[in-house]
């Protein structure tokens, strides 16, 4: 028996679905946002929306780090690939992200840029060790979940004296984005909180969202039982008039998160005053930069990266990715979905990333029916 089997138990799933049906008040609509792209895919993969009563509606959130990366930062990463001899190491889901004019790292690689997909930050450090005569840049991306691994990579490079290694840092923070979405959409009643983020930060990172914006948050895991339990707890909070943060993922998420991981982040990162997000615009104190003590490992300080003026997402005017990231629209509200825009021919970031809402809807829900 695998470790996930108890959390996919059909009997428990049916029992929780029945409890949600009993808890939901007739005629009332509950709009619950799953912030995390991993949750979006788990919900679609397991068909959980089919188990919910009609009044319980799940809303996609912006919790896909590749999806919220602004096109200007993609263009700057592409600019790095034009530096002679430079190797750019990047997570695979960033390679097809569209820049301001639709360019991508995938196209830059086809033009001869040395772009190398990696699965983990230390692989980029290993690449720098293998190529001491070439500059190696790690294109770091992700929420609080992957930031500790980038911190480890920076410390490894410093300890090894790797003068050819640097990091192009694009780590962003979950609570500011969650607050921005909820402040702009009063129709969201509660939030399914990202369990992997809370494993680092602790559930308390979302207390300001519950307290200041009046929305309950339940931190959940990624299996059917986890998610249904979280939905049930959100309904119970709403009925009791409570707006609190609860932890429904205690087997992974400790009360104070992971202090060691946070200490690593505090050592190598600093808070950027403002940062731009795809679909959300400019948000204050919402992203990490590399601390001054590690300035020599900061690709933005070491390499000439041209400033890219703000511009709308690439020329696919009908793409609704921005509205989908804000929870204003669903993937099938976009007229490109399943037609011009598919995982094989993605036009927007929500279809490019494996954690994107459009990719989840396409892979597990099929393409748009003919005539719609």
C-alpha cells in the first residue's frame, strides 16, 4: 500500500462528499478559490467537482509560478542566452512561456542559445562545476516552496568558490498575491490554502488574509480526501461566521512551518519593494531578490540584462490568461481554449505550464465541444 492510498480511499471520499452535501445550505452559492495550481490539477484529475453540490463552486487562482511570471522577465532571460558562451539552466516549464512579443526560451534554444532544462537548483551548480570556463546562470522561479532549494544552490556556489555561477531570481511570495486577488474579487468566500507553501512558511503566513480580508483559509494537501476535508472545513467556518486559518494538512505542515528552510531564505534573499506579476500587475513586497551579501552571485548585477518596457502579454488578444489567474474567468470562457490554444500549441502561460488552469482543464476535461 502506498502512502497516498488512505487519502484516495473511495469510502472516505464518498463520506466526505456526503458531509459536504449535508453542510451546504440549499440555495446558497459558495465560491471557494483553490489558490495553488497543484490543487487545480488534483481537482481536475480526480473529478472532485462532480462530487460537490451545485452551490459549491471552485474558482481557479494564480498559484502557478510559471503562469504569473511577467513576459518582461521572460524577455530578460532570453537576453541572457545571447551572451556568448553563457549557459542558462531553467526548469522545463519555463521554456515555452511567452515573452512580450511571443518569443520564448524554447525558440532561443532553437536559435542556438545554450538553454539547459534542470529538475532542481543543485543541477545548475553542478553544471557550473563541469564548465568552469563558461558563465552559468540559473533561472530561479517559484513560490516559497522552491526558494529554499535556490538558497542552497547559492550557498553551495559560495562555499565552492564558483565564480562562474549566478542566479536570475524570480521567486515570488504567496500571501501578497492571495491578498491582491481577494481584495479585487469580493465574490470569493474562502480559500483552499497551498499545503506545500505552508510546509515552509507555516499556516500563520495566511493569517492576515483571513483577518484583514475576512476570508477563511484552510491549508490542504493534494489528495481527494485532503481537498474534500478542506472544503468541508471552509463551509463550516462560513456557517459559523468564523474567518480563520485552519490546517487540514497536519501530516506535512507543522504549526511553525520549516524554520531551517526559512533561515536559509533569510540568509540569501531580501524583499523586493515592488514586483510585477502576469495577470495581477505590480504588487508591493511580493517577491524576493538576492541579498547584498550575495551580490556577486546575482545575475542581474553580473550580466548586462536590458530593461524591457511594460507591455501587454503577447499578441494573442483573445487570450484570457490574466482573467483566469485572477479567478474572474474559467479556462473554457476563453474562445481560444481547445482550438488555437492547446498544450501542443499554447498561446498563453496558463496552457504552457503543467500547473496552469488551462492545461488542467484540457488534459482532464478534454477540448472544447464543437460549436462552443
